[in-house]
C-alpha cells in the first residue's frame, strides 16, 4: 500500500522544477538593492522624499508645444546630470523618458528602436503650460491631464481631476549612474616598535571607524557589486552597477493584468505587502523552464513589460520599454488600488502611459506602438505536433 504512494511522491519530486537552478530576487544583486530601497522608504513613511527634482529654469518646450525637455537634479549626486523628456502623442498616450547625460558611459537606450513599429506622432492640439510648481498638458476632448511636479519629481495622469497613474509617487525612482570602481589602497606596514626598557604601558589600538556614507538613507550601506556569483559561475560587470528602479501606482484600479509570461492568474496576485501570495517579484527574463509550476511567479518563455490596470471607472495601461532583466513587485494597499515597483538591471526610463479608458482602447493604443500579430500563411493553419521528448519516429 505504501510503496505506490512512495513511488508517486518520488516521481513528483523528480519531475518538479528545480528552483535552485534559477535566481531569486535575493540572489540578484540589483533586485536585492531595489527591494531594500523600497523597504527603507516604507520604514521612513511620510518622511521619505525622492532625491530627484526638476530644474524649472531648464524647461524647454519644443516648437510643436506637445513635448518638453528639462534637467533633473539628484540631491544625493548633484554632480550627475539627468534629462527628462515628456511627450504628448496624437492618440492621447504620453511618453516619459529619463536618461543620464554626459556620463562616464552611455546607457543602453535602443529598446524602443526595435520594440516600436514607428515613433508615435506628436499631438498637434495638446500643449504644455508651466507654473511655479509643475508643468501640465490637458487633452480637452477626453479630460485627461498629465501633470509633472518639479520637487520632488512626480508624474501623474489624471482623468477629470482624479489621478489614475502615478510615476515616482512613492519616491522609489533611482537610476544608478556610471561610476569608477574603487580600488582599495594597499595595507600600510606597521611602524617599527620603539626601543625601550619594557616598562612602558601598553596602548590598545582601536580600529578606525568605517567611513560614513552620506547617501545611505537612499542607497543603503552596502556598496553595489561589480561581479556576482550564482551556481558556480561568476558574472562580471565591467561597467559597474547601472540598475533602474521606478514605482508606478494605480490609485483607483484594484486589478492588474499583464507581465507575460507567468503561470498564474490573469488578475496578478500580490508579491509584496500583508498576505502576499508570492515571496519574489515577477521576473521578466526569458527562460525555458522544464516542468514549470502551474502557480508561480517564476519567469517563463517570454517577457513583455506591459500591464493593464482595471477599476470601476476605467482601464489604463503602462508599457515600460525596458530591454534588460526586470523584476516587478505588485501590491494592493486597498481593494481599489494597486502599487507596482519595477527593478531593472540596466537601461533608461522610457515609459508609455496608455489612458484607455476602456480595455479595447488600451489594446488599440498598445498595438499602435508595437504592431499587431501577423496572420499566418494558409499552409500554416493546420495541425502542429511538438517533437520534444520523442526519440524515434516510432515514438
């Protein structure tokens, strides 16, 4: 009686996915740093403030009036230059880009070149209006407004005065700038002992205090690594740390869909907060996982950084044009709101906000960006048989 049961349990264990072969967030340096940032912000609560702000005097609205650029200042690294580029498109969508300027190296910024079928057309009717505290663009036909706050930097899409999508609302925006690797100085040789009669009192030498890191409140105490090991392999990072963190909030939308491919519910379960279903964020990293779990946040064959947020009054979407490995935390502070935290290994901030307001509108807006699926040729519309696991024609 017990033998069949034991064999069944053994077979289940053998056929199950080998989770130890795949990284967790805690084993991924940039993901761990991103989650630590979110943890410090949560602990600080209302006292937490994003270090990024816009230099209002640098704002330059283009001739089309539907696009502007501005310098972004970081209070923790005032010597590093960033530029914000915000555009209002003809179809009502908005694009928010931020990149490092005149850095030691150029950040990878070509994701949109191969992800988009063409550059979206700028609006001819929407224009930006600047005030002392922010700059706004209103679509009078739809009642949708994009507001970019100067200090701290915050981008919010509102419909009829009610916010529906917020970027950096929790202050988790962090772009690790390119830097030089610190090379430890050689240890100094101990000074020769003074010659005496041996009656001098012994002096206990105290270890020097570690240097104080002024930016620890934001970046933490642990320095980013220039290499990391997993599964017996070491991954070197010759350019150094260059990750990107961004929080995107949907204040009036309690359901979130997207982030394919993951073997879980369409209405994405939570990965953070009280009662979270999963321990790790959703990972966007193309993997061929044999015998994958049917209920898991693990990465699978595809990775599409797209989410649809659905609420009582509207559906909105966000397409984050990032090409590097990315982890996404999902939480619901209330039943009617959703918080997401995107942590990417590299790249620039390049976010498309899709205002909907219906699911059909969001799909159309996304399809205008990346195109629609091609209809297969007639000969391909037939029976398909996978040959995986077959050894011979007899099988």
